[in-house]
């Protein structure tokens, strides 16, 4: 199959970094401190570091040993657990990417609202109009080809790192150890236990790391398959270090209580407290650039997965169509139409950013879990290994990544997981249509049918919980 210009190592690293550093990094200190103090936050970062590095190493190992799997985490789930599990991985990732862009939209226009009050907190009519214009500008840019988009993403990734590094340098000199250690475990300012505090950080850390699989998703467009794994691990370790510094240094500049009361993006107001108003202006400009880049990267990732799944018959064939620039034209159209519809949720909830990123984080748990379990499977069976080759290290990596993924499912909480089933359940109909389109006599195996029924059951239960007010959006 012909593609436009292939993607090199630097562009793949930029895609990983650019996809991870979106808007979440600029609101990370207050998001982490919302329900946790410094001690629990450090434990949360330790768990996240071990889990995400294990997951990144699993991506690298699978990509190197199974270079024929071009669809990244979708292909891993399909190869390891069958077509319907592969479909759900692709469907969940697609939903997560859609909702991620909705979260970016509200945070972007919240920052623009700092300069132009008409946009308010990024969730009013003006913000919806602005987000919609931007959405379709990105759409038509991507229709011109993926390589054009990655060139722009390279530039934007470098630009977005400048304000973050500037913040870190200034915050080092403004750091006060007594503020960092004040009420270290939240004994006086929080009523929750240490365990509950740690759990509260998990969806936040998952959200800011979502995108680590960016190079893996686009592995079919890479110049060298080995670069995919390298880009994933390099990008992940670099961003983990940056995120840890952002959080720790912020807790030494202002207290947890002060962080909890700060508006978005909290990084701007932390810097303002150190250097004055120009600091907030500087960070807000950086955030605008950052979210624009992340929006571009995530729209690219969101459209790529259904396109790959459409080409091999897991999604309806319609999704697999390319235009003359080798852009996934139909997948792009349906992706951005759905994002447009989700933008209207700004009118119904004043917590659009938190709701969107939490739901996006919940939706991506399934694709991550299947990838981790696939690492365990190939390491255990010895598939793609030499007979005498040691598999112990890779088994440990797969085990840690799987435990982390299961822990995230637990930490996400029942409410968001139930709401996620509302998004997964309709996917069974799309899968059935694709199977019928490709003349498959048996749509589901017995286990797949049970899995689909479980989704439907919990989706119906979720609707009941919503209508009775037991779950609030």
C-alpha cells in the first residue's frame, strides 16, 4: 500500500512528546492536588512511573518482535485475543482520542479567555464557536497528508517545551521546603485516607501520559520499525521526569490548599505568584501553542486507528478509504463530526474539562490492558522468541504493565467505568455490521458474545443510574 512520506525517529519522538504534553501538563499541579497532598502524590507518581515505563517497554518489545502489526495497540489486542477484542481496543482508543480533543478544546479557550474574556472559562457559546472553527481547520490540514501534519507537530512540540522548561528553572529558585512538607500527608486539610488520595491521582497521571502509544499507532508509517520502540521509551522517560518536577516544584512554591483553589491552567497562576502577571501571560501563550499541537496530534491518532481497522475488516470498510494524499479521509470526517457533537456538552456541564479527560482516561484503559496482557502472552508462549532466548525480563515487564492496568481500572472508580460502557456497548452493532459486510458466517465466538452482553448489561444499568440521579455528569 502506498503512503505519503515515511516518518523518521525525531518526528516519532515529537509525536509521542507532543501527544502527551497537551493541556494536561499545564493544569497538572492543581489536578494532582485536588484530592491529595504531597506524600500521596509522590506515591502516585512512583506507581505511575513503574507502570508507564513497563507499558512503554511492552510497546517497544511487541513492536520489535511483531513488526507486521501496523495498528499498534489495536493490532496487539486483535493478534492476542481475537477480532472482537481487537475491535474493542480500537473503539476504546478512538473514543478516548475524541474525548481528549473535547477536553483540549475547553482548556484551550479557558486560556484564550485570559486574554479575551468573551470566552470565559472555555465552556460557553463563544468557546464552542471558536473550538468548531479550529476543529475544521485541523481537519482540512490533515486532509493534505500525514507528513505535513507531522512537520508542523515537530515545530509545535519544540515551542511548547520552552515555557515548561522556563517554569521549571524559575520554580527551582522559588522552591520552599517548608511549603512542600507542610501537611505532607493531608492530615489536616483532607478527610480522605492515604489510599483514597493515591487513587485520586491515577486518572490524572493516566490522562497526562495518554499519547505514549502515539509512535506505536503510526508504526505503519515509520521509516524504520525499530524507531517506533525507541521513540516510545525516549519520549516516555523524558516526560515522566518533566511531570514529576512540575508537580514537586509547584508544591514547594504554593501549598496544596492554594493549588486546589487555583483556576485553570494552574501553572500560569503559580508562575504569576513568583514573577508577577507576565508569568501568567507567558504560560497561557505556551498552553495555547501546546494544545494546538496536541489537538493536531490527537486528531491524527484518532483518525488512524479506525482507518487501519477499516482496512482489515474489523471496522466497516468505509473507514479504510484514503484520499489522493494518503490521508484517511472517511475516518477523519466521522471523527471530527463526532468531536463537533461532543463540543455541545459545554452547554450542559460546568466541569467539561474534568469530565472529558476522566472519561477519555477510562475509555483507554481497555486498549492499554490488552497490550499489557499480549506482552504477557507472547513472553509466556515464546512466540517470536528464539528457543534458547530468555523471556524472564519480558514476562516481568508484561506482568507489571498488566497489574498497573488492572490497578487503573480499580482506581478509575465505578461511576466512570459505568459511563464508559455507554460508549462501548453501541460498538457491538458496528462490529456486527463490519462482520456482515465481510461475509463472516459467525460474528462472535461464545466468549466474545458473553463479553458483548456484559457491555450491554452495564450500559443499561448506567442509563438507569443516570436517570435516577445516582450518577451525575
